[in-house]
């Protein structure tokens, strides 16, 4: 571990979908201001585990989560925690860009409006501009803020979704294969953006691309059949894995 503080800490997490045991006793600490990549073969539970971190699995009826997950020492599954408030602190970006059918401005203003973060219109304007700048999109959209978000290119839409997620001033950003629907140029822009986000956020990203994990993350967690097999510095995982299963995956023998 480096000496960065721990932002989120998961201990003994188990997840079931009905009888399917999708996550088996997983414990992970996520460092602040660090990108942590979750990698592993299809169906190994990466997305399921990611969704535990902001209680998105609560929305799936047959899903049952056990174990402890803490954000800054607070149990996020405590009955007193409001999942909507939690998701403002632990934002999420999905595989397919999913802007709301609203203007570019309103997409970004949505969260701050719901959470009452901007008392005046000038405050809201400022928050929207900051989020769009932070998401490296401002220069491309500043003259068409009232145009629909759905009219942007795929890569711009994904950066808009990132702007929407950071507009509520979260502490953690979860990204579930955020580049899988993008072309290589848009992927490069989003990866560059992710690298910049590390300055301000704790980021966890699910990716199928080992090259992407190697490019954007400082720490990597390798999942296999619902188990966390290995977790460490990204460089070590890719060049000197301890577990045979990790080695098989990164050399392309399983997956
Ligand atoms: N909504 C759901 N209902 C039932 N089972 C589910 C659901 N979501 C995931 N599962 C099951 O949980 C296991 C883990 O799936 P998950 O999507 O988390 O894996 P993953 O590693 O993210 O896969 P992929 O890389 O293909 O997206 C799989 O067996 C999957 O079929």
C-alpha cells in the first residue's frame, strides 16, 4: 500500500442473486486519489462488486448483500444511510453513455438541483461550468448548453455523464466499463480525463481491457469466479503476479 488514506473499505462482502453466489468473501481497501481497476473474466463479479459500493444492487430485488462497506469509516449499509444521498457521494458512470433527454446544461444541473447545492442561478451556472471543465468538455459545448445532451457524439456524451456525476461533488467515482462503447479516440480522451480525476477523487473502474487498466490505474484487483484473487500495485499485478490464476488471465490463457 502507499501512504494515501483509505476512502472506502470493504470487508467480507458476499453477494447472492437468488441462489447464485456472485461475490465470495471479498475484502478490499480503496485508497483516496487513486484509480483502482477491477479486472477479470466475464461473469467473475466485477460489476456486482462495484455496484455494492454505492448500493446500486439495492435496486435489484433478488440481490442480497452481506458484509461491511465503509466510506470514511461510516457503514454505508447502516439503516440510517439514505441511498440517494450516498449515491451523491459515490457517483457512477455506466458502460453506455446515458444522458437524460434534456439539455447539456440540465443534465449537469440535475444533481445539484436535487441536492440543493446551488442556491442561486449564478451558483448553478458556476457549478455546471466547473463540472464541464473538470470533465474536459466545456470548450466543446460552452456555446450550445441548451442543445440536447443526446445530440453529442458518444465520447462527448460519456464526458457529459462524467460531468453529471461530478456535479454533485462526490468523493468517489465508480465507472463500469466507461469506454466500452467508445471509439479509440474518444477512449483516449476519457482515459486522459480519468487520469486527471485522480487529483480529486477516489476512482474505481471496471474494465475488460488490461491495457486500459495498465494505462489508467495505480492499483488493480483481479476477480475470478466471485473471489478476489489478487490485489496490489498495477505494475506488480501485470509484471509479477503472485497467483497462477492472475498470471493465466493476464497472459490470455483464461478469460
Ligand atoms: N441482475 C442479475 N440477476 C441475476 N444474476 C446476475 C445479475 N447480475 C449479475 N448476475 C450474475 O452474477 C455473476 C457476476 O456477474 P457480473 O455482471 O457482476 O460479472 P462481471 O465480471 O461484471 O461480468 P462482465 O465482465 O461480463 O460484465 C454472474 O454469474 C451473473 O450472471
